[in-house]
C-alpha cells in the first residue's frame, strides 16, 4: 500500500484502472487524467448514514464503471437511475475462517462486534443480550472491536479490543453458539459471514447486506433493525433449541462456502478485461457491464 498526502494526480501513478472506494474519493477519481487509468467505483455499501444523501446519490450517477458487492445494492442502483452495475460479492478466506470446533456441543456463548458508530447498533445488540441473559443466566457474552470505549460495555460482558484475527477465529467464533448482528445497514456484513464460516448460528438484524447469505428460518434468524426485544427473542430461540441452532448453522456454513475469493477474483478479472476493452475502443467510458449472479 502506498500512502500519499492527498489524492491529486501528481501522487497517483499512471495505470490501467483507478478505483474510488467511497463517496469521498469519487470526485478525485473523476477528475484524474486519462493516463491514470479507466475510472471505476467499488461501491461497498450505501453511505447515506455518513453523509448527505444527495451527495452520496450523485456519486452513484457519476460516469464511472461500477462494482457493487451485494444484490440489494444492484436494486438500489436501479432505483437511483444507474442500472449499469457489475455485481461481485465479497468473499471469505476459508483457509482461515473455518470450523475448528464441532457445531454441536459448543458452550453457551454468544458473540458480537462492538462499535461506537451509531449505525452499527451495538447498544441494541447489548440490550438484546441483556434480555437473553435474563432467561439464560449462565450465558457468556463476548464482544470485540476496535473501539476503546470500555465504559459502554456492561460488566457482564467480556470485551477484546483489537484482538488478533487468529484469536477471533479460534477463541470467539469457534467457541460461540450464536453470533449476533445488530447493524441498521450493511453493504455485505462480513463479521456474520466469517462467524458462519466458523460454524456459528446467526441471529441478526435485517441490515440488508446479510440477505446475501441469511434467509430467515433457513440459514439464520432475522429481526427488524432497532428492535432489541425481537433480536433477543431470536437469540433465545437458538439457545433454547439445539437442533434448530445446529440445523441453521450447518446450512449457513454450507452456503457461505460458495463465497470464496477464487470466484470473486475471477469476476473481478473479467470486469477489468471488459473495462480495458472499452478503453481500447473509446476514450469515453461505455457503461454496459451486465449484472451477473455467477
């Protein structure tokens, strides 16, 4: 990775393609000289929670070749008047995120990512687990994240700040019966996917991105956003029904195995090849990428 003082063209090497990876960098990429590469936009979520909606929406309509990481973003793009999107899902490194402890017979532990960002809904998740502990007093709650805000963590929960990934995989994901998602909106929602790859059952809010791999009652349990009581009910349902927990965790683990980097890398390579063909045939971007579910 090359870190630069600003995103001006003098700090960016010439290349075949250049990507904006968030709404704040779309203008810089759009104004780059053509020698910096074909102008592309990797859309990883809908950033209206973090910026004025009209400004975010305008970046979607910018004349860039666009990738989205989830099918709900494809539908959103159509609503915003930019149907020319290429769908390339996020993926999991299954060599790292894998089952190390059988799904059956795991200790009564639930885990969740904690964040001080309001849109992550961590206070909702904590309230849901507090309710669950009333029914299951022996329930162990493990939280992890990057936030130093230890005062926001209740005394009955363990919190690990910036734990190594191997610790998360081995001691948190693989020791948990249930992984909890509490976000209000996610582009794809990687933590739930990682946890599922490690054999957790998933009780999560319907933050849109989780629909890539969570179907209610089939691969996990969904509840409305900002509703801790409903989330708690789903957590308790999984803790109380071992057969259901194992069934959903197994089904989600099987599905998430199809989200692999080899497949996503192939799709990305195909996208770049199409972009470069466009570059050869025209000086103007030709936004004709097909939405693909493959």
